[in-house]
C-alpha cells in the first residue's frame, strides 16, 4: 500500500508550489506538481502601450526582474522590426551575465545548499582541519582557522538558545546527509559570505539600469547614455566600477562556488542516478555576439534534445504554430475551443476557471484540474528547460567551451556523462555554466570599452519609437535564456496597443501539470523513483525540486485576498 505525502508549500523557492507524492517501498511511485497562486499579467497588459510592457512584466517577481524586461523589449522590437545598436546589445549581455552570476550563487547557497549541508553537524567540525581542507581546494583568502572558528561560535549561540534563526525548520540530522563536519562548516561559512557578496554584483544593474531590482530597459536599446566625462552618464569611473564588479564576481564563482559545488558533489555521487526525469531538453539560446537575430552567434546555442540522445540536436522555431503550444487539460483555465486544445501563444487565452476543492482540503483530485500552471509542449513533447538543458545542448553542439568544463567536472568526480541526467547533474550544470558566464561577461565588457574608445557611443535606435510609424497590426516574439531556462514572450499589437500578450516561462515548462495525453512534466517525472527515507521529513523531494530552482511567480502569472498560506507536510494513507 502506498502513502501520499503532501508538501505545501515547498520552501526555499520563489512563490508557492505544492507537491503530492505517492510513496511505496520507500520510493516515489507517482507525483503531482501544483502551482497554487495566480497573477494574470497577460490580462493586465491588454490595451496598454507596447513600449511600457517591459515595466509591468519586470515585476512578475523579485528574482527574475531584469530577464523578463529584456524579453519584453525584444518581443516588441521583433514586432516592429527594430535592430538595437551594438552597445545596447553589449550592455544587455553584461546585465544578463551579472544576473546569472547573482542568481546561481544565491540559488546554490541560500535555496539549495541546505539540502546537502547539515548546519547543526557543522558545530562538530575541527576549525583547523576545516581550514586545511578549504585551503587545499581553493585560494580564497577567507580560510583561516580563526575565520571558521568564529563562524562556528556564532552559529553555536543560535543552536544553544533553541533559536536557529534563518536555519530553523530544517531536517538537521536526517540520514540522507553525508558530508563530513568540516565540509558542512565550509558550506555554512560560505552561505553567510554569499549573503554579503550578492549585494555587490547587482550594482551592475543599478549602474546600467538605474536601479535594482527592476532595472530600466528601453524598446530600441538602453536608456543609459554614455558620456566618459559626464558625471550624470555612464562615465569612465562607472565603467571601471562595472569591470571590477564583474572581476569580483568571477573570482567568487571560481574560488568559492565551484570548489564548494565539487566538494559537495563528491559525497553525493549516488544522486547522479536519481531525478533524471524526462530526458527531453529545450533551449532557446541567448547572448548574441553578432546581433540578436543571428542565432548562430549566440554564446548559449539553441536547440532541443529528445530521449537523452546527445548525438542529435533539433532546431527550434518559436514562430511556428505547431512547435510551442500550451494545454490546459489539468489547469484551472478554460479555452473557447475546449480543454484539450493546444494554443500557440500568439493565440493564447488566459481565462481562469477554478474547479478545485474549497480550502482547507487534504489533497487535490489529480484526475481533474489541479494547477494554475498551463502545460506547454514542444512539438507535443514535455520538455525540461534550465542550466542542464543549456549545458547538454552546448555539449551536443560540439562547443569547445562547454566540453571543456563538462569533461573536467566528470573527470574530477570520476562519473560518466550519463550522471548529468539527474538531480546532481542539474545542480552541477548551474555551477558549470556560471564559470562560462562569468568569463563571457568580462568579454562583453571589454568589447563595450573597445567600441567606446573607437567613438561609438550609440545606445538606442529611436526611428520607430513614435507609434505613428507602426503598422496597424504587428506580431512579435522575444526570447532569452533566463537563469531557470527557456523564456519567451509573444505579443499581438493592434491599433498601437497590446491586443494579446503571453508569457511562457521556464517554471511553466518544468512544473506544469499533466497534459491531455497524460504526459508528466519535468518536476513530476524527476520525482519518480526518488528515495524517501522519512515520510514526514521529505528532504529528498526538496533536493530534486530545488535542483530546478522553481520560480512560481513567473509561471502562474495576486493572491486571493482571503487566502492563507499554511506550511505543512502531511502523510495520508491511500
């Protein structure tokens, strides 16, 4: 007999996610992912000026701000046939890279690391041995005996007082934790250090975008004027500061993040066979080096992989109506043509129809609708998006930069490439691409400096900014690779206003409910066969779900003003 575990909400994510899982013989037999909040930004945007859309979608959440605004201006530029100047493209790329470095580091340390690192066990560590270990794997300067001893003393006071503060409500002492006390102490120390570091890298967005979060973007380019000697513009001092921030970010990734990631991974190699999921991967691509329209120039190449076959990469076209479609068979929406109809985003509809149980309730009827997420499919296939997808597509494309970092990691851990198709692989891929992005950010920065030195200070193409120049009707799609995966916005413009606007975001791809054919999406598939040692402490579920880095606010596009959030884990007999 199986038991149903209900985890609601999943913590250490952005937004609200509920997971129901059936446990049999210590493993997950079946799983259901439910997005329990709703936004409807698509409806809010109707009738507005397309040039303003970026400011609305940038507020879809506080984590993914910049990337949604970027995608929005791109979809408007596509609709109106606007090509931005090279400097604007470079600044966008630099902001993109800064967000990646920030987002991946924050995810690893503050959202995911505690799935692997036992904070309480760190109190048993020998600071001297910890220091020796830390210095053996990295040249990071903060690795003295006194440094680790001080960290240990600070946390010990929390534990002895019975008030764990930010480390409360975790499963410390769970048998799934495997790290030695010294590695736990290193992870704990760098958790606290990353809290301070992450405040710095976001200044790149404040310099170019005026503020963070929600930096400013502009249809046609960027709103930051370059003036080397102008105190009010992007001057020489500001540019030098950006360069230093990017260098510091690269150092943190290479000297802290990656050594910690590899150290943790070396003790959890068994998780290279857990959480594989769909085996289908989708990447839109981004970071152009020869303009956004030249897909062949992207640092992140586009493509799709099916059935874990990395010998073949399929091309992706977001404008073909038979490629990307959203279904609502198990979603709390309705379409004019019925529940089993798939709609391309240009024809997308966002009419809510909640048919679920009235709170409070024990569990959802998963034979019916059970999520506010729609169910996107690529050519009918359920797909996984995110860092693992990007790393696999880059590797499958034969890109030497991807092959170098992947092959080194596999060799250092002594694991086969098949281990990438897993919870561990998903976590590792995020770190591996961080090393690439940190390097690319500096490349783009140097290119920007070279352009400015050559006298090119153009930051915007404004010839089509006036709506009087627009056609009566226009359609466009803008895409990117958000830290969490493939992101695209589709827009329909009629009479100078937004007639329809649809977002299909990474977490919608990964966390959506089943489709009309019963196909699971990435979260649900990845949970199958995951071991669960203690049913009311489902640490293993958190590991796999966190490996995707959920962002539910993006995916379910306002809370019920009368609703209440209840944190709970319950075990129900079938």
